C-alpha cells in the first residue's frame, strides 16, 4: 500500500457503515485521518461499530445530525454508494462545498497494484470474474495474484493493504460508486453496455446515469486503454468524446471491431482465440462479456492459453444465468440478477431448448411489451409471481403463450414451473424485476430460488 499524506490529519465524516464503510474507515485510520462515522441505523450492538470506537472513531448512530456541520469543519464526506444524494447529510455537505467521495476514490489512490475497472448495466460481474480468473491464471506463473474487488462484494479497501505492485486489482464499479469518483486512472477501463430504465430512481435521468458511467474513463491518461462497445453507437460517440485513453472496441456482429464474434470463434483482428462452442457459459451476451475480459486480459499480459483455460471451465457467476442442476433431464438456471427488463432480454434467448420461465417482482411502473417477441420465440410456458405478475401475464398473452400460471410467491412458483417442464426443457428463473417486493436483495432471492429447486429433489 502506498503511504500518502492526502488524508493525514483531515477531519472526515464517513456516512453509512456497511461492509465498505467499515473497510474505508479502517483504511483512513491507517492514513492518519480523524474520523466520525454516522449511520441512521442504531449501531449500539454492532460489532464493527464498536471495533471502530475502540480504534478512536466517533460513532453517531440512530439519526442524521446535520448540526454537526455547524459545529465543526469536515474536509471530506465519504458516502456509502447506495445512499442517495437527497440524504440530509449529503445535501448539507454539498451546500457547504465539502467534497463528497466514495470508497473507491480513497482505496485506489493508495493501491500499489495496477488496477483495471469494469462497469456496465448488465454483465459487469461476469466480466470481472472472467477477467480476474484469466489474470490470476497468468500471474500464478510468477507467484502473484489478481483480485476481484469493488461492487462484486469485496471492498477495495480490504485488499489494497495486501496487494503488491506485481498483483492486479480487477475492480467492478457501479454507477453509484462512479458518481462519487473524481480522480481514478485505471490501466484499462471498460464499459460493457449501458441500457435505459436502469437505476433511474437514483440518477433521475438517463443522461445522469450515462454521465456517472463515463467517470470510469473521464480521468484516464493517454497511456491507458478504454474498452468500448461498438454495438451501442450513441454511447460510443459519447465515450470517444470523453476519454483520453487509447480505445479498443468489441462487437457481437461488427467484424471491424478489435474483438468480435465471427465464424464460430471469439476472435481479434489477428487471432481466432477460442471456439464459442467450447465456452461453458451459455448465451451470446456471455460471449460479449468474454470479449471484454479477453481485451482487458491481453492488455495486462495474459495470452490465449490463459484465456482458454478459464473460458473452457468457468460456469458462471452466482445469480447471473447460473447453472443450478439438471433434474430428470431438465436444466435449471438461476438468473436472479435479472433485476430489469434488459437483463431478461439477454437471458431468455440464451438457450435453444424450450423454456419454462419464472418471472416477477417489484412493480416500477413499466410494461413488459418489449419481451413479447422473446416470449413468442423461446418460452413455452410461464409462471409469474410478485407485484408485476399481472403485467407480465398481459405480455405473455400477447405472445400467445398458452400456459400462463399466476402465483403469489416464488416458493409457490418453483414447483408449478417444474410441473410444466418436459424432459429436455430449460427451467429459467429470470425475474425481469427488482427483488424488493418480497426479498431484501437479488442475492437473497436467488438463494431462495436455489433452495426451492433443491426442495424439488426431496419430493
């Protein structure tokens, strides 16, 4: 870890405990900062909060005391990425022109290890996991490691203290994190894709959302690289105007791109890298994710052998078109990360077999008519639950699906969907909706789906 003086003796307010709040607080203490941590939740019984108190952190919980800003000066507010900018503490800091940043800004500033950053609406976690495994395979030859960190669930602050200059950090960045980043310089940055109707409850407009995503390359230098999606021309135009980095492109269909899918291969302009049939991950969208991972990995030193070793064995990130099991010749997949219509749009056409689909969840006011063509082509039966069950049923009827079953809960939906399958079918859970009507998180929802599937085996 680099020792820097930027935060030494600075008075810093950390807003929100959580995993990243604890990790960044610990890191800031090592960098000599004076800390106050505030969380709206009562932290009196929280072990991490009590640990921070023992380390000299002032912990204020149970409310947001905006009067703190009138009582003393803060040099920075470090915000948990999920906390909205309408939070009273954030609004007060902005009013007083206190710099508002997120954990990646601090952690990456002290990283000895070179780092690459990946963002996107869909596919970024799978891309990060593929990239990390390819680079780890490459670095293992010299006894070093690649670490997957960031929005993937491991705070960057936890890893920068141990990662050396010979290791590599593969950082997943959400739009929430990127909105609070002002100065990062990844060796390679990539935007997998950007879709409409994603996190607009947080960002308010699509332009704001795109602008946040562009922060992944905004402060890159000309010595670095940016990986761009040639299949999204409007976004690509903005990316070209923004970045100073050297651009490499990828495409599902355009063979002028640096990396593309052609003639049954994932390939570059100079090399057929791997047959698409040899990949373990289903779906053309995962071939796109693999193209991004290949582009990043090659720029960081990996070769085709490292790439093939991973792509021929990697079976998927949890909750992201994750293969669960084959039961009586029915393949079952968990795509709980399908929290929006766009994610379902890439999951549903991933299979050639007939599909029985389970979908539903939080009602965000959208219709599902855009799914009608995919329903018509791929889905033989559908089981719907949650707040959006009737809206999805309307789209299923428009698609001409004969078997439409409506249940209240996911637990009821799973056995009903299995009853509708035949040998050789795929049972796909791709909700196309957020989880919050019945579950805390999409991970929680996916874990329950897997449990309900395993319960089928015992019946």
